[in-house]
C-alpha cells in the first residue's frame, strides 16, 4: 500500500538510519555488556567448562557469559529487550524498501525476519537451565532461519555496490566461521582437548558480531528514509515542517538469483513442486529398499537363492521400445505411478516372499513411469528440468529422511510401526502427491523431438552415462554416512563422523545439483569430469579428512552431472537409454556386491576386493555420458526459441526453496543428534564391565524386519557396557546403505567404533562401549582363500584403568587354513598387550579342539570364560588380567540366528578360578537381571544353563 500524506502538523521527524544505529548499539551492548560484567565478577566461573577450567581455558563462550549468573544475565536481557523494538522496525523498513508488485520474496524475507526476532526472544528468556528442550528449539529455529534471511537480504540488496559488498563480506565470513567453530567444538566435546573450547569461544563471539554487523549495513540504505510523526487533529504542541519522501528506489533486476526468485509467488506452484519432489522421494525409497529385500534370501540360504533375479525389475523401460505401449504409458502415466505404490504397501505382507514381489513390481512400474515422464517432457525444457529437479531432490530427501531416522528410511518395506516405520503416512502422502503432480503432463507432445539442434552422439553412450550416474547416486549418496564410513579408521578420531558431518555431505549434494541447474555447460565439461574423477580416486585411496574431501568432490560432481546426463538421455529412445541404462546399472550393482561376496558367487574370486575397479568402471561410464553430451551443441547457441524464461525461473525457485528447506532440516537433525558423550556404565559402584558378543545378521530379523529396536531393548535390559557386533557392515546397496550402530550408540548412550569400512571388503565388526575408546586399530587378518576376517583392537578407559578389547570374526568352516593363520595372528596380538584384555569373537571351532588351543593358553595368554561350556561353535568370550564374575547365554528369539553371550568382569582384581558359586553369594551389582529367568520376556531367556553362572 502506498503511503498517503494527510494534512496535519509534523511534530517529529528523524532519519531512518537511526533505526539501524539503535539496533546495532543495543545488540552490541547486550553481548559486550554481559561480557564485561562477567569477566569482572565471575571470570574463573564463566571460563570453566565440563572438562577444564582456568588456566587451560581462559576465555568464556557466549552461552556461559549470558547464562544464569547474576548480574550478567540481567544486563544481557535488559539490552536485548531494548533491541526488540528497533529490530522489528528494521524488518518493517527493509520490507518497505524492497517490496515489489511482482515478487513475493520481500514478504517471505520479512516473515523470516519477524520469526527470527521472536525465536531470539525465546532462547534469550528461556535458558537451558529453565527448560533445555525449549531453549534448544528456539536456538535451532533462530540459526536455521538465519540462512534464508541472509540470502534473501542479499538477493534484495539495493543498487549500492558498497552495501552489497559488505553484506557478502559479513555473510561469507559468518558461514565460513561455522567450519572452524564445529571443528573446535568437536575437539572439545569428543577429544577433550584442553584449550579447544577457548578457541571455539572466539569463533562463537565472531558469529555474534558478524550477525549483528550484517544487519548494520542497512544504515547506508535507511539514511534516505525519513520517519515522520504527524498530528492530524492538533492535539500536540509540537512544531516542525518535515516532509516524507514519496518514492523508493527501484532495485536492479539483472542478477541471476534475483531473476530466479522474482515474480509472483504461487502457493499452487509450490505445492506442485513439493508433490513432484515427493514422487522422486518415493522412487528412491523403493529403489534403495529393493537391495535389502533381495539380500534377505541369499543371507538365509548362505548362497544364491534364485530370488536375486528380482533386481532386474528396473529394466522395465525396455518395454517403451514398443511404440504402441509407449503411447499408452505416456498418456496414462498417472496409472503407472499409482501402480508403483504397491512398493510402499509391501510392508503389509507379513511373509518375506510376497513382500519382495510387491517391491519388485512397484519399482518396475516406477522406473517405467519416470522414464516415460522424462521422454514425454523432452519437448518442453522447462517442464523437463522440473521433473529432473524433482528426481534429484528426491534422492536428497531420501538421504535426509535416513539421516533423521538413523539410516533407515521410514517408508521402507522392512519398516513398520513396531520398529519406527511411517508406512501408512508415507503411502497416504504419496497417493496425494501423484494425483497432484500428474494432473498436468506433456503427453500430447510426447513424440515431439527435443528443441534445439539435431541430436548428436550415440544412444549407447548416453545410456552408459545414465547407468554410471545412477550407480554413483545410489551407492555413494543414498545415505549421508556411507562415504564417511569409507574413510573411518578408528580412534582417536582423525576425520569426519556420521553426526554431524552427514549434514555436510547433504550440503555438498545440494550444491552440486544447483551447479547442474545453473551451469549445465560446466557440468558437461571434461575439466569438471576430471575434477570428479580425482575426487573418486582420493575417496578410494585415502582415509580421514583427505579422503572425505574426495567424497565431497564426487558428491558435488555426481549431482551436477545428473541433470545434464538425464536431459541428454531423453533425446534418444527411452528403451535404448533408460532400459539399457538400468541394465548396466544392475551389472554395476552386482559388481559392487561381488567384490565382498566373492566366496559365495560364481566367478567371485576374479573381482575379489577390487573396489578400485568398481570406482573406475563407474567413472568410465559417466565419462561415456559426458562424451555423448559434450558432442551435443548447447541449446543456448541454437537460433530457435530461448529456453530460459521468466516462468522457468519462477518454477526453478520452487525447487530451490524445497532444496533449501531439506538442507536446513539436515542441519537441524545434525544438531539434535549430536552425541552428548557423557556416558556411564550400569554399575560403576562395583567397577564391573558387562561385555557381550552378538552376530546380528545385518540387522534383519527372521521375518525381514529391521531389528535395531529389538536389539536395543535386549542390550539395554541385559545392562551390557561393552558389546561386539559382527556381520554389522550394512553400507552397501544390498544392505540398504545403513548403519545400525548409529541408532544403538545414540539410544543406549555408548561410544562406537564402526570397524573396517565397506571399502575394506568384510562383512563387518563393530564395538559399542559405555567407556571412552582411547585408541582403536582395525585389522584384516590373513585370508588367502576365503572371505576377509575383520578385527577391532581397542583400548578402553574403564574406571581409570586401560583395558584392551578385541572384536573378531574369523573365516568360514570351509577354509581351515585361513582360520589357522587367523588364530596365530590374533593370538600374537593378544599376547603382545601388557594390559588386561577381553576377546569378543566368532571363532568357528569346538571347545578344546584345534585352533581353540591357540586362542586359549600360553600362546595367547587368554582364558576361556567358561571351559566347561561344550555347546559352543561360533561365539566365544576370552579374557586375561580381570576377575571373571559371571557368564550367561541369552536366546535371540527371532532377532537373528545367533544368541547373545555376556560376561561380567571386575576391574582392578586378579584373575580367579573356575569355581561356580550360587547367586545368593554375589553382590547385587554383579548379578544378571532376573528378567530373563524362566520363560524370560519376548522370547529371550537364559538358556543352555537355564540360568547365569557366577564365579568365586
């Protein structure tokens, strides 16, 4: 609404710059005033943290300065309250300055500004002591809204190059400061490095100063405003004759980001984009679920089962080669999308076989429907870009969902209500999304060729490129922690961890997709391909932070290449590109499995442990696609109709809004999931360790449900302090790119070592501990014939004493020489340690026979927890230098195929004999829970001995 001048006397007038000045002064007074008072009155108290105090830590953090101590808290609250008035006025003036009749961005930014003001008051006046949860909610909301506020203000900046320059400087510095801030926080919280919190505090204060400075830039723009107070009825005695400026400077429209976000905002346009993205999310949810459903069958058959053929359901686009059938699919694509929802309803089948077939059928329909959709939209570049954006952002949405749900997708068919599934909700939303997104299609022009120059390049190269990029998206990017597990090498931590750095992977994916949309020529260039190839090589060959840099590079490159390669694929027959592309992708999936499953598949030894070959093949396939796409002249050089329009820019903005929201959700998830690292054992009063070993069968129970919740319950109820998990590496396509240790560690409050990563070609071993893991080393034991045997050698800080724990999975029964060499290797490692030690293992032997005498006895220095237990074959607990207090075997019911064995040890007391004593003579803190006596609970009970054994 334009300002209306009314007759009346001007009683007061002042420049708008004073709004900016007062806001800046009040905000700085709040923080700096509290800092000065705190340093003067409570210096040593506010520099003290949970681990160190003065002199190791000598500068306070923002939170400790403005926290609960009087009078610092009062000084801060007083001035921050005085800031609220100028703050709201600043947001209002900024809206007046930037509003346009054809753009909704100013309204959105103004709404964000008001929201930030309210949430600032929330975390200011509700401290963590008052209510920790609400304090965190307000703080996260404030930080999350900072990104759209900053980007929106930059996009709406005036013509003044000085103002734009300062805003970019302060915003860039703000977000760049987050990197060292997070690094030093982890150094403090995880590694307990003295002085790290002081350095973290400087970066935290820098964020405060930069945040306020960003808004202080409005001084240069508000000085052209004059704020006038008029008396229209003559009730005041004021005098003056100030006038109000009637015009506001128009903003520059030439910038690309401004062009993208300009134009009238449409709620229905955004809903269409959300529906499209959700359909993409459903596709990736079904594709990523197929592998884990197929894997269930060879897992239980211990070899090829025949059900593996279902992986070929993705080649359904081959049928589109039949012109009449393509005509039907393209014109009735909604029907095929609806048929694909059988993949989401699969969870209703209790038995694994029909569930697998439902997923296979649904995915085949989805692959065909998406291929037909891309082909149909090829004559309309704007619509085609929207579909490709939805498809790609759908992958990011799937990864964000897995990040929020501890690497399980809540709508997978291995999920249901008892283990945290959201299947019914996911199906209902998918049904609505399909009805919305398919109500308007390009079916009428399905057979119209793509605009621009005549298509060049061979379709086979386009299909190979499509296969390569699909495989890269699935194998590396369908879970934010997959590549992090590739570069993980144990404690002390020298690289990224799943939380919070999974959010960084997701940000890299979003950045890559943005590059692909805005710079297609760069995405198809050989130079960029070379950068992506270097990233893949670095990821494959190095570890720690350097390996993760390679991971981020390949994430950016893959997502940037996807729009170009898919667009180019649509210029050819969908049967030749998408059908053949999915076929080659399937062979890549099998190749990716064969390198670790070589002992169970025909010809497997030819590709044994050759992940480097897999990565090379992937990049060669993508290179074939780049070769074909680069041979195609750019549409921008074509004399025909221009592709980029205002409508296209407005539509693109909706997908970027969704992408931004997903990235913010990832950041919020990383904050909420960040571990506390304040773990304590169950019975510290007895200085005891309850240690267990469990083969978890890849976290799939006997009925093909994800088993983390049931595992959590049993481990918690048995009060296990340290547990070794075997068959625990799930970071492959066939296991769903999952990591069960994340959920177990966070829910149970335990430190976790994932063990040798997926690029080490083992079935996995992991260690969870209530005690800090001081150091850990990953071993691959001698395996000249059979599968690789992984082991973790970790040193734990148990009640101030260092204890070594070994977690080990030996080779199979069919490879006796492997198992003999492995026994010699591990016996040497256990003998070499001068510290007390515990072995939690899967040994494949009978007590007292063969390699048993290498593991137990003088050669290793280890003792069997119960030499009289003759009924063992796989799982064994050995020890030395500790007093053994108890031993129990607990049935697994249907969680897995192996029981959970547990032993109790007392730290600081010498080894004891094999004399068994009644439970009545055992202190309560050293007893096993009564819950599992008799018939037990939920199918779990003490068995073999029918009760725990205790030792004098």
